[in-house]
């Protein structure tokens, strides 16, 4: 066995696991690793200026590539800074290996400067958490971490790296990567039972979740939806395009509010959830989102999601791409002539309904196309019409995204990535990671002004590493979603129009100046025409561009 230092062994292990980029913000406990990187040509170090930014970059890269992403943080404060974005990565199921430098174990018992129990700190937000205590265990634990992050359901893992482990040397057997095959086929008996219910349903509805995109099962789900004549909604808190937006059965994405979900699902007699969350809500409600008597058939690769909140008629543990063809074949075998005719009639009706809804949305956007200040819906429609077909959308619009999933073409599994955890500040740095994963596709990030300010330093990383993202800041000079919700309370704010701690206009924030100070080209738009002109130039630019769009501030 070769004699290796911990730092050299770590770099070799990561390279063998297929890692090409290491996202990080270094500190003293990472210096052995940084020294090793100075003599290494296998990994590219992507520097961010704050740990929340590099965590979200790694998250975006992992989601877009489907590969293991690795981020290196600095001791307890660095991990603490990253926790909000780690929460988002957990909710999205991003396969990220999060590492943090730990103080030398020789004086760890004295609780030195920057020391904390890092595995315990990370554990609530990861699939697995550990610390390397002996150099001999480094290969085993890195292999375990990589395997666990990539095993379905995917998600982040954490490994603490004490400085003495990175400095130590010993003969090491590095072993080899292990991968868990993801294509788990659902139990045949459960598939047959689900097919019987679907074949008998008079008005089925489908909710598609992130697992569909993760397994690249768009075609398989579309085939089943067409067979059933069933409309398809996206899950309320989506991180991917779980169904092609241009498909004639797509009805948009459900909201995170119980009454609105209940209204959308009213009148259906069977709900088929394919990898969808049932249901993550933003606010409490006295109204259950699930209508009374609506039976559920649920296919998901994560057993935790099956029957989590509601009793299900049939629960199938399985991968959508592997299982949906079996389910479609079983349904087809059970559909008689009358049922096939009814499904065909439903298909035609649902296509008409979906088309009418989209046309109404486009008409509303067109009516506001010349309004100044810019209305969000009109801006989204204009951007949707202007973007090339292969564009990738990264979205953290918060209060300005109504209609986005009906107006922008997000048809393939890598065409859309959204904030699903709710920890704001994710979108701007995540777009950097997405572009690093998909360098040949245009990447456009739609980010609210309040969100962007949480991680604005990610613009420097985009400029430094020449990452050609188009950042569109939807600037309403406020935390508008908070204004909307405090208004709904019908208290003092609603009566007086006074909102405490929710305006970002005194002084006004100069996003164009900020972007240029970080080395990013930037411009400001106050009309849709100006926004489209800046967007056209940005899409052909060699580096990153920021477009600050002044939006209407109304609620």
C-alpha cells in the first residue's frame, strides 16, 4: 500500500468518486487541504466569499449534474453560516458531501477556538454525519459518505475532517467507489392494485414531484397521463420541472396554501402522486388540502413520503422510470372499450381546459405589457417568449412568480431548478453551480431583491470563475411576500398601510453598482422593452450579467 498523507488521500478519494469541483471558503483548519490543492491538477477549487454561498453553489451543481458535489467549510462558524442553504439542499435531495475542517484532536478536549461537535451540529439536515478519528478510517468514511449521498433517495451528508488527520501519513488502501442502483421496480402486486383503481376512476388527477425529474421519467409519466386522460399538477414546493410545461395536460404548480390546493383538487375521485410531496404548506389552515373522499395512489422512491400525512389506498415503493411502464401496462390491460372511450373524452376535455387557462394567463400578461412600473406577470411572459428552447431557469421569485410554470418553457429534467426549502438566498449562488454543471446551456436566474442580498457576494465567484449566468433581479424594493401575508391578518398594517421592517428603499439599493463592484456587467430596466434588450445582450455575453428590473410595488 502506498504511504499517503490524509490531505493527498482525500483528494485522490474524491477524484475516484468522480468529483471535479470543490466548492469552498477556506480557514485555518483547512490549510493542509489548501496546500495539497496547490500541487494538485485533478480538482478545481471554486472559491466563494461566504459559506452560505458555496453551500448553495454545491447544491445547484449537484441538482443540475446529478453527480456528487463537495463543499468544504471552515469549522463550526463556517458550518453555521451554511446551515440555511444546507436545509434547502436537504429538502431538494441534493447529493452533496459537506465537509468541514475541525481542530487538531490533540487538544480537542480543551474545546479550543472554533471547535464544536460538528457531526451533531449537521445531523438534523443530512442523511448521515460523521467525523474521521483515524487516518486509517478516512477511505472508508469518504466512500460511505459518497455512496449514501447518491443512494436513492439522494441527499446531503456530512464529514468532519480534523486537521491532524489531514496532516498525518500512513500506508492506505483507498478502496473503490460503491453505487446503489436506483431503478427499484415497484412491487407487482401493489402495481396491479393501483392499476385497478386507476382503471375504474372516472376523474383521476396526477401530482408530479421531483422524483420524476430525478429519475428522468417525463416520457413515462406523460404516457400514463395521456392513457388516463388525467391532468398533471406540479407539487407545491418543487425544485425541478417534474412534468413538461408545454405538455397539453399540464395545469401548473399547486400553491403552498391548503384552501387553494383543496379547490384545485375538488371534483376528482382519485389522486395519483408520482414522487410528490403531500403536502408541504406555508401557513396553517383550518381547511385540509385533501378533499374528502379523494383516494390516493402514491409511487415514491422514499418510503418516508408514502402515507406520511394521509392514508393511501395503494403505496408503491419504487423508482418512477422503472415502475411507471409497469403501471401503464397494467392499466391498459384493465381498461375495457367503454373505459378507453371515457379516458379519450377526458383527455380532450382536459387539454381544452389547460389551453384555455394558459391563454387567459397570456391575455392578462399582454394587457399589462406596457404598464410602468413593470407587472411581474407581464415580465415573465416576455422572458418566456424570449428565452431559447434550451435555456435553464433558476428561480427564487418568492412573491413575483405567479404563472411562471405556465409561461416559461421548462420541459426537460434539467430545465428548471427552484427554491423548495424556503431558506432564502439560494437562487443567486445556486445558479452559479447550475451553470458549472451545464456549461453549454444558457442559465437565467430570476431572483427577488430581498433574496439576492442574502448571498450577493456570489456575484464575485461568477465573475472570478467566468461563469456566464444571467441574473435577473426582480426588484420591488421590499419583502413583498411578508407585506402580503401581514395584510392578510387584517390588523394594524392592513388598516394603516404601515409595514415595519419590510421596505428596502431608504436608501435605495444599487444592484447595478453592487454587481459592477464584483466584476459583473450590469444594467437597469424600467420597461419590458429595456429588460428584453438587456437580456438579449446578456445571453450572448462571455461572462455573467446582472439585470436589475424595477417592478410594481403593489400587493
